[in-house]
């Protein structure tokens, strides 16, 4: 598992992580049902964490590097971002005294 973490974090620059966080965070919010009442900066942080979770899973499954476009890795990143955004929504609304299912 240590090798999976090493592979997951290799090749990312700060700018690359920021771009991945923006794209994946807002894509996750778009794919999730309902309204997610979290600030834009938390969406980006959740996207960054989702990208890293997806990379760790891809490394564990042995699909981090494939020939051509890495569809499986990117799919795992989207799934990871959805999971982290859902967690962020629950924690953010709980810290603000509301419910996660606001509309």
C-alpha cells in the first residue's frame, strides 16, 4: 500500500492539483443530486482530495498508468471527488447548524 501512495502523488505539480481540484470538484457537484451548500474553496479542496483518492485507488488496482487515455483512473478520480464532496457537504452543514439536504 505504501507504493500505491507513492505512485498516487508522483507527477503532480501545485498548478496541476489546483486545476484537477477545480474541474473534479465542480464536476462532482454537477453530478450529485440536489444542492450542495458549500463554498467554492471547499469544492476545490474536495476536488483535490478526490483526485488523490482516485489516484491511490488506481495505483492499488494497477491501472494508474495505461496505454492511451487513462479512463479508469479518471473515473476513479470523479468517484473519489463525489465521495469527498458528499462528506464536505455533510460536515459543512453540520458545522453551520443546518441539514445536508437543503434545497
